C-alpha cells in the first residue's frame, strides 16, 4: 500500500489508458438472419440489463438490451453480438404484464 498522494499526471495516464480500453471494446453489429441486413449497435440511445422471457422454454434470462432509434436489440453480455432484435416501429401495443409474468415492472410488446 502506498500512502503517498498520487500525482495528477499519474491519474491522467490511468484515465487515458481506461478510455483507450473502453474505445477498443466495440460491440459487433446485429445481422438479421432473414434479410442479412447489418445493424450498427454502437452509440445506443439507451442500454442496460433487463430480464427477458425465452421464446421456447419460457424461462427468464438476464440480457443486455440496446435501444437505438426504434430498434431494440438484446445480447447475452454487454459487448457480445446481439442475437435478437425487436423493431418497435412495427409494434402496435405495449402493455403491462405484471399479472401474467408474476413480476413487478414487466411489460409485453
């Protein structure tokens, strides 16, 4: 343990290194399997962790969601390639699903 105060120069070097590391972590694009259209998922409007019900097994899984424009992408981790997308511009309703899912703050698209 070093009790000496850190110089601002040392701090700046560390912050610069961290920024470079963050910039090198670029999320791969989403490629729509039916149309082969490639969607950029960097520079998201909003992003974060949500719990999503799986389509086939109906179990709940933690996924990283990326909202960019009207497209909502989901991935297994923050910097893995998204494996699904919901085009919200094509959705007609968004409603509460608290009773159906037995989970607070849930919604159905």
